[in-house]
């Protein structure tokens, strides 16, 4: 009997010790197993850093994705956007690469021509595109070049013959206008006076309306999807002179391509290859990236959410309503594209360096 009582007391004491240890180990809080099952993104906020000013198509896409991507991320985090314009997205790209924490809570959307900044080795570049985690892109878009309709330039031929080159506006050396101006000079000898320093495309649009500049290059989807271009076209404010695709876009069937002009002007092979290398970046569209060092499992979650968001019927309905184009690329496709675009023959790279410095 006494042995039974001692045994029972021992069991009771051991049970008490077990309860105490459970308490000390957090057993009355969240168990380790339960904690492991809690989605990382639950209760978190994801920030999309946009390398251009509000109102442009980069900004519109970022805000659209900020509404739809959370639906497909376990934990349903909040998404916010932060505009960080400057130097044609160079400021934002440097920030996402070297300042933002690689915790999966900061994403970047910068102008696709950042690859060219790295390719030619600009000293301001503090990033390596190979090391970004590419999440996805919404479209593959070509450029178009246009002038004010009240200018004396009716065609690219008029610009070639002009005594004074037209004055075009841009934001920086990665800007569409700057790039296309250099390509036109290299391939057909057309001279463009590029005025840089505007914060973004919206500021260049205002400068055109004020008459500070008379021309600009933008993406074709941009021009046909938002103001002021919709009103400009309706009122005949601008005239379209050139497009950069290999084939004429269905919206610009009367406008020649740069490839047609290179054939017409018998552009030398090296110059043609330089143009093709620069224009290859059109495949990037409006890419979204995560900083280097972001955990692979979080990159996977973000990539999958991106793909699913781009197929969301409600998102696609908004895209159609906004006259926006959709031709998405996955993060894996963009990662492969980086290598394809960046690995250029040395002769082409050196010529591009000379051209764009």
C-alpha cells in the first residue's frame, strides 16, 4: 500500500514537472509545429518600389499587381507601392539591389533598359542584374517615336534632312528617348537633340504640351492606353514617325519600322547588330524583381503569385478596360533573358559603350 502511494506520488510529481517544462518551452503559447504552419506573409506588408513617377504605366501595373498578388500568397499580406523616380529608374534599381532587405517584403519595378546601363559599365550602376531574383513581367513592348503635329517633321526623312535636329525630352540615359536617339544616329544618321532631367514620362508629356520639347519615344502600349496620348491622338496633337518592332504593330500600320529604314539606308552590319542588341531589351517589358539573397522559398511564392495574378479574370478585365497589353513572362524566363541579352560579343559591347557614353 505504501509502495503504491509512493508510486502515485512519483507519477504526480513527474506530471507536474512535465507541465512546468511545457510551460517553460512555450507550450501554453504557440507550439513549434503550429508556429511552423503559420504562413510567413501573414500580417506582413510587401512594398513595391516603382522606379518612375506616378501616373505612368509602370505605376499603373504596380498598383494593379498590388491588389491581385496578395490573393495568391499564403497569409494574404498587404501590398503597397512606393514611387522612387530618378535617372531613368537607376535610383530605384540601386536601392532595391543594395539597400532593401532581402526578406521577401520589398520588390522592385524598374525600366527595362537597366540592363544597358550595366552592359556599358556606367559608374553609377551599383547592381548586378544576374543576381536579382526575377519575379515576372506583364508584357513585351516595342517603342514608337512621335513629334508634335505642328512641327515641320512629317517623316524620319525630314529629320535626316533638317538643318537643326528636333528637341526631344527624356528622364535619363536609360530613357526610351535617349536610347532611340542613339540608335537612330548609329543606324541611319538621324540627329536628335535629347533634353534629359525630367522626373518621368508625365513630366515629358507636359513639356511637349508647353512646347519645351517637340518629340519623345515611348512604349506602344503606353501611348495607346493612357492620357494624354488618347486625347492627343483624337485631336491630332502628335504625329507618329517610327516604331522599333520587326513587324508593324496593328495600331501603327502606316508607320515604318526601324528595320525597314535600316534596309532602306543600307545600315552596316555592326551598326545593325548594335541596334538589335539594344532593342533586345524590349522583351523585358516592365519587370518585377526581388533583391539578391531573398530566400528561394519566398521567391517561389512570389513567382507563383505573379503568374496566377496575371491569369486572374478580374485583373484581365481591368487590363482590357484600360487598353493595356498583356503578354507576360515568368521569372524563370526573365532570368534566362538576362543571360541572353547581357552575353554580347565584345565588338558589339564596345560599340554600344562608345555610342551611349
